[in-house]
């Protein structure tokens, strides 16, 4: 059919994966049926479980396999969120709960400096529906200051160890973690130490622009969130050039970063793109980016948006940052319709309610309606 060999993950003229053939097993150099990696790929196992739950593979039903692994992984190794008050799983987005262990973050600075308080808050976020806890110890807003390696590590280490204990105590043998731990850091030393503790995701607000951060990325296999920013901490008045379309600018930047990851052998299925709302963008540019988020799906990797309580919302409210959850939820609803996979938010409980409402609406749409088409 015209298929040609190219480098791994290159675009292909034709690509047919035979996952399953009822009653048929085959092992050859060219083809293996069933697909040998079914049980390692929940994004394959989930639909097979839905279609043929009683089919037997390796002496167990596909339903049993799906239950054992939790069937909680979406693209890039990121889990789906399970609503604590509903009997169904939400396929997207995953809620990333924000945990700032800083004295000066713009919205909640100083609230979670004590490790016990931070861990207790993280536990609450997970109970409310967070699939990821993002731990950061450096404020990046314009009034923030760079944090040295020793200070950053002293802040995050006890919290990361406490979260790992929660993971281990709440997961029966053979099951997946109930949530993933993300380290929000641009410091290679901090990230390496966090990976030794066992964090699941690295979230770099500088987009892995530091050469040593790229080396860290090469040395691990966890998912990587690369965010666009012009400077960290943010420099007031610095923004994408006003004569450039901000979406086109970010797409070009993301493609350059992806090319660098490719050159270093960092596979795209590990990557998540964050456009960096508020980081080197004017209020108008931030709104423009949010309005056109669907265009970033052209990158063919998951998207993360961190818009919670940020200053661009001053265009629609004069509330202080800590009181902007309602406005954040309104923006989040729009992002749901655009297929954003991860929402990084403060108000997890409110967003879990939003997800239940959104998916209830989709379930009640008539066949052929807007929800079915989407």
C-alpha cells in the first residue's frame, strides 16, 4: 500500500496496527497478534475493554486487566481524573492542583510553607479530584525573586517525601498511584533530586531551555511539561512583539523546542505543551491565546493551561487574585470545549463540579448533536 520506512515516529503514508483478532494468535517477524504491548498501553486497553470486556488475554479478561492497571492514563503518561461523586471517569481534562510552598506567590503565598500544612492541603486536593499535584518553591510573578538551589530544595524536599508516602499508603499492590507528583522547577539540581525521590512529572517554566535541564530530560523517562516564557521571574512590560500574532509566535516556538527534543532522542509521547498564560504576554495576548487554544492541537501533544486567578482576569473583574475562582471557572469551561488535556488550577473542588456538569451535558446530548460531533 505504499508504506515506506522512515525514522521512528515520522509521518507515514499508511500505518495499520492490528491489536486483536478474535480467536487468532500470530507470531512472526512482521506481525504479532494480539499486539504485544496492549497491556502496557492503557490508551489501547481502555477502548478494547469497552468493546470486548470478556475477551481473554494472558489468562485474564480485558476487563480484569483494565481494572488492575486502573485504566487511568491518557497521552503522555498523565492520568484521567476520577470524580469522587460520580460513577464514571472523566477522560479529559486532568486537574493539576497547585501547591506553592513559597512565601510570595501571587495568590496563596505563605499559606503552605509548613510541610505538614502543605501535605494536608495536597491530600485535600486529591480527595477533591486532582490527578496531579504540582509542587513549586519559586514565585515567578514580576515581584518575585530567583530562589537559590539550597532554599528551593529545603522547601520542596519534605513535601515531596510526604506526597510519596501518601501515594504508597493509598495504593494496593499492583495498582497505579492515585495521583501523580509534578515538580515545578527550572533548577537541574532540584529536579534531579526530586526524580530520585520518585516524582512523576517535570514541569519547567523555561521550556527546558537550560542545557543542563535538557540533560536531565534525556536521563529520565517521565513526562515533561515545557512552558513558554520570555523571562523568569516575569519582567514587567516584556511581551511577545505586538506586531506578531501571539498564537503563531507560540506555535513556531513550540515547534523549535520539539525539534530540539527530537534531536536529543526525547520522544514526543512524553511531552506536554504549556503556552504560559501571563508569562511574557499582554492581557490582550493572553485572551487571544485562550480563544484559539484549539490551534495548538496541531502540535499533536497534550496541552496544559495554567490560567487560574491570573492577572489577565483583571480585564473582567476587579477582585483580588485569591477571589477569582468564578472567573477562572468560566475560562476553564471554554477550554473544555477546546479539548485541553490538563488544567492547572487552585480551586480543584469547583473544577471537579464543572467537569461533572460538562460531561453530564455531553451524556444527555442526542445522537448527532454537538457533543456527538465533538
